[in-house]
């Protein structure tokens, strides 16, 4: 299928949208940032001026059309402006995860051949300088925050303010060239290059065109009726495709305001202050918020806890029906209205979601209990299914068709099909151009007709057209008995419990399922204090007999729930252990977007996996870890292994299910 969508009124690029917004929404706030405790704002007209100055400064530094410009740092207006400025000057922005260690950063910088690096602060500059001797392509490093950089060699190091000043000084000399480069941008030219999280190997550079970004932003904004008066909080990594679509694509298409928190640590406080109308968060965010809320309720008085439990029971039954416009009895409506005053409204306010009109979660499957909890409060939380290669959107949930067990219907302009193996394929105007310098992977992912393999297994429901994702295609398998093995489904059920931060389930080709579990240090630590349990570290708390007994209770509750599901009853967890360390991206166990790297974990903790299946009740292990300063060390522990009660049921085989 050829993508024949045409530009909308000459809006062929993000810089073109900027020009329109400066003319149409000139005095309206485009960006806000909290700095030194004060919210500062920039209108669309002021934003256009700031971006023009950066673009002219880049020309003065010698940027050439097609040059890659790396952007590294936390969410700040100036770094978003730098991406647009690079585009205006003919360059290609390449945002990099700010928490990448130097080696990870070096791979991306080398692979894309970045000529210019724009870094947020000294920490990011130091990481680039650490590996610069291997990166001869880099000509200039630009920083925004000058703190700590005064005594550095500034021969190729520049402050962003100085680059802008140089750009303004060179306005008359360079403006005609800037206009020429901007007018030369085509709809099918590259808009941005974003690197995948590298779940299964080295990150790949996903090339997305202006057409990909603009068509996707337009369609998704219209789907949820996003308008210029909407507000978002930009707190997720700038290198993630979701942030690029929400904080760049949709923001520039609709003209809504992008708000940047003061620091990652103040995100919750800033969310409460801004009260966004459009909000996105990964499942882990919603899990963490429930954990924090339930911890507070455990410390509450008896009356307050009784009120909370009573009204939440009503909310779970009534809230989603009200949200979806379904009939609800008068008495339940009255009770729910009372709950709004005393429970639901305060909880939404505490979560910073009082004004949310549309909220999304994606990235990983969210536990049904977690999803239903937030919708029961009257928050229009929906699921979307997407990928970097799709410019995010593959499916979305329409209002009044929101369910925990599906990811919605195809987004506007998206086609879906399921192949014989059950893998989901899609094609759309958002389908990526290519993997940079990787034609083999491009060809194996996207065929000649534009169909892209998602790597996920699922099916389309008859009648509703909703897509249901079972699991990653490579992770779905069979137990030795032939029963279906879908680890992510079980892991999400386990993670509903506030005490469980992460879970990794094993069982493919084996006689039974077993699990690694990470406790949530905040939740379990709070519980330990209430129960007068002393501990000195995560490891000590994770191995405490009472903690293990509590986790065993959660595992056995999940088993009883799984036993009621005919398809997945064979996935009950027979044995488990609580890991002696938290899974960490710096140790390679999680991606930078906090996804479990299942294969690496299975290899790294192979001795513990073996112990889960050989009948051991404990296992001594040593694990290499990476400290915050980059030093390596090791953790030694004797890990306890426990059996969990399971419910005996007859489980159907995968062939019978099919």
C-alpha cells in the first residue's frame, strides 16, 4: 500500500507547524518550565524567536544538511527547541536517553555519526568527553546549564546561550540561508531518529519522516479531540518515541502547552501544580501511585480506612459504568457523588489528575486490577498499543469502548492483520522509513508492501474489532504439558500487589512455572516499620522470613485467580524466590524504559533458575553490580526458595485452545 497522504496546507515539517503556531497562537503559552521554584513560560511567538536564534547559531557553527545532532538531558524547553532548530537548519535530531552510561551513549553517537552534541548539564557533558576520543565525528559540544563547566576547555565547548547570541548577531548574514534550508524540507525527509530500547540486542536507529510524525500526530489528536487549550507534563525520556509524539508532534499540530518539571524528583509535585488535561504514563507509574496510596491508607485511622474501603468497593462497581455512559441506579449515583467529595476527588487531586480528560498507558501490559482501579475513580484512562517503528500509534481505545483486556481498535489510518503463527502485523502512514545503516533488519521487519511485524502475539475479536495482545511472540510458549505459557500476564497480576515491584516468570518447556520477585522497598519498608521489623538494606529485608511469607501469600492469591482462567491456569507459580538485588538498567537487566530483559536475566541468574527447578530450598549466589559512579562490585547472598500452593485444574493444551 503506497502512502499517498498529502501535506496539510503546506505543513510539511515541525518547523512549518511552528511558523503556523507563532502566527495563529502567538500570545498563547507554548512551554512552561519550573526553575528555581518559579514557573516560567514562553509563548509560541517567543518560542519561534528562541528556536530561530539556536538554528542561526548552529549555522554559524557549520552544521550541514543531513548532519545528526544529538540531544541529551532532562525535559527542558531549550532542549525541545534545539531539536526543532536542528531541523530548521537541515539537520536531524537524535535524542539520547539521559540516564545512559557513557558506553551506551558512545554506541549511539558513533552509530549515527553525530557532528554536534547538545547536552543539558555537566553530567551529560562529562559522559560525552569520556568517550570523545573514540568519536572523531563530533565537532562541537553545546551545554545549557553552565554550572561546573567554567574551567573546562572551551575550544569546542559552547554554552547554548552563547550559540543563540552568535545566531542573533549573524541574523542578517545567515537568515537567507536558514530560510533556504527550511523551505527545502520535504514531507518524506527525515524528521527525527530515535533509538529502540535494545530489549534483545543493540539499539537500532529508527528513521521517522515528517510524514510519519505529522500524519500520526494529526490522526491521534483528532481521535481524542485534543485542542490548543490542552496541557501536558513532559517528564518521560525525550529519547522515547512517546514523548516525541506527545511533546513535539501533537503539541505542534494542536498548539497545546508543554510543561517541563523542575527536576525528575519533583515530578509528582509539579504534576499536581499543572493539573494537565492530557496525560501519559507507563504502567509502572500507575502501579507506584497505587502503592503510595495504599501505604498511606495502612497508616490511616480506622474510620478513614473503613470509608476508603467502602467507597472504593462502590467505585469499582459503578465508576467505569458512569465513565462509559452506561446505566447506573439512582442510589448508586448518589453514593458515588458522596464518594467524589470524600474519596475520589481527593485521590485524583493527590495524583495530579483532577483535570485529566484523556489519560493513556502503554509500553507494557497493565494489570487489569490496576487499570480498573484508576477508571473507577472517574479518570478516563485508556490503553494504546504502539511501537517506535509505528510513530507510536497502532491501536487506541475509543471512549465508551475501554476494556482492561484489549488494547483497542486500529488507530485512524492503521491496518492490522494476524499471521498464521498469531503474530500481529500492521501498516500505516506512521510506519518508519528504515533502520539506520541496517538494511537487513529493515527488510526482516517491514516487507515490500509496508507491513511491519510487531513481535507480539495476539488476535482480533470478532464483532468488536478490538485487538487482544497475549504476550511477546517470542515469550509465548508451551509448558511441558502443552498448556499455554504467557509470562507477562502472570507478572502483571503479581505486580498489582504494592509489595511487588517486579516479577520475572519462567516455565517455557518446563513442568511448572517459577518466578523471580523484586520487593518494593518503599512499600515493604513501610510495612516493616509498622511491624517493628528492623533491617539495614534491601537484601536484608528481602530475605526476612515474614517478608517471604507475605510474598508467598500474594503468589498464592494470584494462583487462585489463574486457576479460574481456563486458558492460563497452567501458568500458576509453583516455586518462587525474592531476588537479593533490585533489577537495574545499569546492570543490563532492564532497558532504559524499564522493560525486563528476560533473556539476559535468565542467563545472568542461571544458577538461581536452576535452583528453582532442582528442588533446592536455598542457593548461594554472587552477582556483579554497577554502582552509581560506574564502579563494579558484587553482591553475595544465600537466597531462600519457597514452594507456593497451587490449585489443581485440568489445563487445555495450546493446540486445543487454537
